[in-house]
C-alpha cells in the first residue's frame, strides 16, 4: 500500500454532490451483508424452516444450506430430530430469531437509540406489497420481486450522518440473495453469520462464538412461530402443560442448544396472551432480544400496526403490544410501505462497539463485524459502500464493497479506487489496485470489492480503520465519494 499525498487535493476539487437514490441497486449499511434467510414457496414440504445462507457480497451464487450436523443453527435439521419429514411438511413456519436482535425501543414502543449507538431495522414484505408513491418499496414492487427483497432503515437517534438516518434502502434483492423466481423471504437473521467462517460453515471459529451464541447467562436458542392455520399439526408436547390454551399462531416457540452442542425439543417461550394478543392472531415477523426480554413482531393482516413491541412485564399483568413510534409517529408509516402491505420478516441490529474502541461487555455485539458509516470528505457522499468482517482459514478479513455510479455521468465506464484511513487521521492509503467499472454488469451498481487481511497481532485489538472509495468517470470529469465505513479490529 502507498500513501497518496495528492488525494485530498483531488477530492477538494470535486463539486459537492448530493446523494443518488434513483438506480435499482442495493444500497445502505447492510448491502451485500452475509445473512441467513428462510424462504416460503418452492422448497417442498417443510422447506420453509430451512436456513438458507447468503455469504458476503453480490453475485455469490445461490443460497446454500448449513452442513448437516447436530450443531447447525438450522431449524429444519433441528426439528427433523423430533418429527418425520411428512409431519414437518404439514406445518407452515413463519419468522425466526437467534435471540440476538438488539431492540433499542422503550417499553412503551418509543424508539430510543443511546447517544453513542446506532441501530438498523431490516425487514421483508409479502408478495403483493406496493409501497407508497415514490418510495423505495414501490420501486422494488415495480420490478415484480418484492417478496424476495430485504429492506433496511437506520433508526432515528442513531449516531450517524443525518443524510442516511430515516431512509429506507433495499439491502438485498432476490438476485443478491441467490433465490429462484417465485420464492419469498419469510424469515431473516443477520446474527447467525456476521463475522464467522463462511467458506465451510462447519463450525464457528474460536473467538467468534458470541456472534451466534448468546449474551452472558442466556442459552443459545432459536425462536420461531408457526402459522395459525397449521397449529393443529404441531405436536401437542410443544405447547407445554396447557396445549389447548397455548396452541396459537401468536405463541412463540423455541429450541435451545445444550452444553453438548445438540438442540433439544421445542417448547413455549411466550404464550399469545403474554404478548397481549388474541389466540386466533398470527405472528408473521419476529425479532427477539433475549437479553432485554423484548419482542418486536408483526401480525398477519393489517388490522394491527405492522411493527409492534412487547417488553418485560413489570406488574405481573400481560402487557399490551405497543406500536413502535418515533417523534414523527408510527414507524410503519415512515418506512414507505402502504397501509395494506404486510411485513413478513424483521431483524434488528445495534452494530456499535464499545465507546472506548474495545469489545462491548459480553462479547462482540457486531461492532467489529459491520462497518459504521461516517461523514464524507466532500459533503454528502454520492455512492454507497459497506464493509463486513469475515473469518476464513484461520485469518480475519474485512471485505469492503462499493456500489453505485457517479450521479451525473451515471452508468458509464470509469475507475474506482479503494483507500483506508487509520484512527482519526485523514491520510489516505491506497488499499488495492485501481479497478475498472463495467457499465454492462448485470448486477445493478456494478459492485466492486476489496479485502484486507488483519494480522493476528491486531485482530480484535480495538484499532479503527475507515474504508473509503472514490469512483471516477472515464473522462475524469466527475469524482464521486462513497460513504466511508469504519470498522474496529
């Protein structure tokens, strides 16, 4: 790597550019992020509880399954220990959660992000969603693949540049996730994969256990719901000591992994009345913050608000579900979905690391696995970037991605250059070679990648690195800066 002493001067000559949101590319902090999804339709009997793995990046091929094994965090493999394939196929599964969702919402439903933190909401919508006029959701709906896309929104109060807060982006398209036409994302969880070995997926590497394990004192669990229509096909033993009372699509079930690494049979986590719901209601989207005992969910249909939250009960009585609110009203009315649009899956992350640059209490809470957007050198950056930690072959890597075109020249030939800065310094160090842009790339935005291997002595040291990309058109008439993304080693 070499220091480019003239880079700051070059950047200062570029006009202040406004952010570009017109092209059909995946954008935002989780664009290209590794994730686990469950899908509905097209997988055969019982397939909608199978964990489908999307590795870091764009165009990485079809989603894959977890390798077979008693340790795999794959609900389908777990349940086949207790059911036949035919029995499993008679149950319609909805969303799932590893219990590591970080729900920064007060008990009354008000979004409350601490001053040093930031939080991102990820969600999917059912097929048939339309979005409101001019929204990112409407744009995706016009492509005809709305049910297989993931959307993100950085929550208000996040310690990030205001230009990217309260803006809905599509982080993953159907093509990005590698899903066939006709499938629909029914469940999503980012905690399963962030930071772990993605090549073999046979084990969680040492030192990365907290990412799919749990907070201190909280067992490793998977939470899930079944459709109300198929509740009768669920074995009676799953519903606990009061199966007739507990049997509902609004009851949350769970499986727990013991010290031996094997998963036990399903049991009840929260009964429908503990969530302030009726027995005939049906939870479709689910995020569980086990450490805080909070549940973020959505019910099938739109009689209720599509983002509801229940916190721990303080008076012994079942709480009423609270509509998730911000200072501007219900969150569901701000993300760009239409009133009739059904939320199908939800996941939340608080990707902050300790404010001193060290690991947060209880292990890495994704702060050193997901890049944190920062302020640009040109004002408001005009293209998007993301960065994620990956562990492979005993080595820690950070992968950074550029996606998008300079807004004036748009999808034309040009170049892109990755840089890094260290700590709070602004001295640009070229990270990799100059890369040519391909306007014919079938993936919108022509995503480009660069990886940085971290020496073992620096791994998890708390040192911060900021990835910075510059995109330039072929005639060198326009230079666009991508959103800088900071990671912590």
